[in-house]
C-alpha cells in the first residue's frame, strides 16, 4: 500500500471513530510497535541512502498527520460529550429553591462544647494559644529535657529552618501545654483554665492520627492539693458520661511537667460491646494528671514557693469515641458526610448542664 493510500485509510477511519476507545485502537494499529507506519519506519534501514532521503521525510510527515488527526478527533469527541452533558443536565433557574437543611455539628466540636460547659460550671475559663510554637514553650518550659524521646523528629513535626537561622526552632505543638505557660505569663496566679485545641504528632493508625485534639486543665492557688484534682475529675466524669456515680483509680506515673504524676482510670464494663461507666469490674485509662512541677510554675513567671496547683490532660477525640461508640479515630478526619449525618449533632442545641449535654 502506498503512503497516500495509507494516509487516506487512516483519515477515513479516524473521522468515523465513535469514541476514544476506537481512537486508541487506531493509534496502536498505525503507530504501535507492530503498527503499519512503525513497520515502514523500520524498513528505512534496508534502503539505500537515496531512498531514505525520500521515504524518511514522507513517513515522518505521515506520522505527524495521523497524530494530529487523532488529537483533533479526541478533542472533538470531548466537546461533543460535554455538549451532550450540558443538554442533559440543564437546570431551570425559575424553579423554587430547595428547602434549606440545617447543618450538622461535628462530634469533636460537640464534645469540646460539652467539656467547656462542664469546666465552666466549676470556674474554669478557656485559654487558647498558637498551634505553631517555639520548642521552648513546647518542651523546655515544661521541664522536658533535651534527650527526651518526645523531642525526636520521629515523634514531633519541626518547622523548616534555613541554614544559619539563629532563631529558636519552631514545632507544631505536640500538646496544648504551651498554652498553660503563656496563660501563667499573661495572667499570673491564682488561675483556673482549660486549653482545648488541635495538636500534632507523627503517628497514624486506628487510635492515632497526625493531628488530633486535646483538652488540658490547670489550676493554681496557694493551697491546692491532689484532693482538689480528684474532686474535679470525678465531677467531670459524672457530668460528661451522664452518670450519678463514678469510681476513679489513680495510678502512679511519670510526666516531666507534674510531680507527683498519676494516670487516671475509671471503673466500667463492656457489656455487649457497649461502654458503661461507673459499674462493672473493668478499668479504663482516660487521662493523665498530677501536681504541677515547680520548674513549670517558675517558667510561667510565678513563684512556686507561694503557689502550687494541679494539671490534667485528655484526648477529646478519645473521650468522644468512648461516649458515642465511634470505633475508628481516622473517621473523624475523612470528611464523609454520611458518617457526619450518622454521628453529628444538631447545630443549634448548645450543651448545658441544666438542659443536657448530648441532646
């Protein structure tokens, strides 16, 4: 077949192609490894120099023509498909508007409001701070030594610094404790605050995500003790889980920023896979706590010989999972509207202690 006949053959076939799949078949038939034009190109090596000077440019021109024809037809098919879609999906703008649907509140926002309402009733105010902070506020001021594992890059997200930059390193905060230091600096003592907000750690599985939410509490005064801490946490757990009785267990632990430190467990049962707080023979760890270390109080600009206090911290995502039976932490961040419609809350029902928290 002559080159003119070959060109005419593919022009006609491309013009009659009904969809992109047919176009792809034609491209392979013409220019694939065993395509007609490709095979002709391989024959150039067997030709004399004079023949190659004639056939080479002719084959290249044919190849360019077929390529251009394929691209033009593909664009035409796409335009035709778009036109058809526009005809099928037209909208009569004179139709009445759809009824407005009320928005849904995310469980994290709901639980944050529940926690805030409970602690506000006990005299705690809400404090906030930057999510990007210096490593001094995030670690040093909290009595976390330079060799502590939490300061390793495998656990903490450090911000990029140019070579020779003398400024202190900045991190995505790993807890909301830096807000406690900033609040002590700004307000002094006595002090009663909670610090809810997003925090960041390099971890990702069913119960950990790189960004999650915490709430930490701090109370400072001249005569605060562990007994005050125990009462506050008991009142919180009873109000949050909406039970009349709760039993807490304090286990000795170690945190650099508190001394003594304690992990707090609640008595519970898992009957039928459902968590019941305040009954049963099981124990569930829910938070860490302790008396604020004197070095931390001093770092906040307050005299630790005059003031003392307690601090505690818990994961908002975790207690939301426990209270509302959400099995996987990662689902909080997947933006699935079906999940939100199932677990979401009415946005206008503000949690209050007298009206109910989880309405």
